[in-house]
C-alpha cells in the first residue's frame, strides 16, 4: 500500500482491500459504523474511536467531566447506528505528565456517568504517558436486526433525528472565546459540542420495529454521512434544503443559511432511510424523537440539493474529513 496524497476514505478503501477476507464468524468487517461478529446465536458489535487533543477536543477548554462523557458517547453512537445495545467498553488513555489528579478524577466521573446512563461496563484498557492527550475507546455491543449502511434503495425516504449544526456552531463559539455560563443560547450550542448524546434508545427501536433499510450516525456532517449511505447502497439522493432540521439557536446565528447544518459534524443524530411501505411504523416516533423527513433516495450516484426556490444543484461534500499528506 502506498499512502501519498490520500484522503481518509481512500485510505480506508485501501485497507479494506488488503484485509477483505472475512475470518469465520466475522460477518461484517471494515466500512460500517461497527464490525459484526457471530458468537453462537448472538451477533456482537465492535467499534473504536480515537479522539486527539487539538483535533477532536481542546483539553484546556473542555470540562473534564464532559470530555469523559463525550469520549464514551461517540462510540456508543456507532452502536446506536447499527441498532444495537452497548455492553462493554475498553479505554486507551494517553496523558501528558503534567495532567492533574483533579482533571483525571473529573474525566473518569464523566466516563462513569455515560456508562451508567447507557448500562455499559468499563471492562479494561490501557493508560500511558503521552506527549499530547489521546483518548481511544472501544465499545462492544450486541444486536439482532443489524442495520447496515448498504440497504437503501431508490424511493426510500431519508430521515434524520434531532437538529443539525448545533455542535458545529458551538465549536465556532468556543473558538470565538465563548464559555459555558456566559449566555443561555450559547450554552445550548456549547453543550451540543461538549456533551453529545448518542441515540441508543431510538436506534434500538428502529431496529426492533424493522423501520430502516440503512442507517448511520451524523458524526462527520450530513453531506459526508449521507454520501456514505449512497456509496455503500449504490444509489443517489435528493434532499430539500428547507426540510433540514435547524434549531432556533443555530437559526439566530445563521438566519436562513443551512451550510453549517449540511456540513457541520458531531451532531450524533441518526440518519436513516425508510421504505415507503414502512412509513406507518415511523409515525409514532416522529414527535417523540424529533424525526424529520428531508428527502428521498434516487437512482444514480449524485446527491442533489433542492433549494427553497426549487433550484436543483449537486451537493458538494463539505463535512469534516481527515487528510494524509
């Protein structure tokens, strides 16, 4: 493998080619929110996330309790995106030598808070001294009706839970010097960045009721993650700009601009597709879980954004993507 001027996606694709053979029991490998392993009559889900200081969080600005919660919750969100139940977590923790005992206590209190909220046991891990703070979390879960990224078909409705853009707007405010407690409106947005909530309960309901044909969590941004569903399912999509859910707090800053909702990451909402014949199963969840229908899957490969004036244009992928040079 040669890694020159390669994007995150092409790197993953190359790794997938090299390790494409499935060991007996491994029914779903690289390329989805979690791997799936058959263990007797059960299907186990395995996922890992890496969080780096200065990339995914800012140690000096992120309250340690909330960072502990976030470090576990982003991996729990991957289990939610497969319609699974989280069971166990492993933590890899790289700490700079000047890290205080008070910070460590707050961080693990946050881990414990999220673990108790979602009935997940911290089962082990590793701790090491590091030049910069590094967090690595592995979560093991289980599921029955596993929902992959690859099941969408033309005509399926595209749905998303919650509002989009809050976390990205919160990060903007943080970079502008805002802090928790300064302003009630800003607190909503900062909290979305500091303490995202994985949609574990909703993911399980969607799975149990067999509502979705495909699903993913919105971690890198709507445009990127919808593109993942399209590529894995071999379809295109059209979405209506005016139907993209936006909070009053984001609307205050962005007015009618939806760019931050299209491309801002770390919302950890669930983005999923629903066949027309299963629409009635979704109705009971729409209000309780704030679910919006934003478009349809179509034939082809492109994602088409339909503006409020009816203009159609190809949506350029603009969410967060890692680049390797």
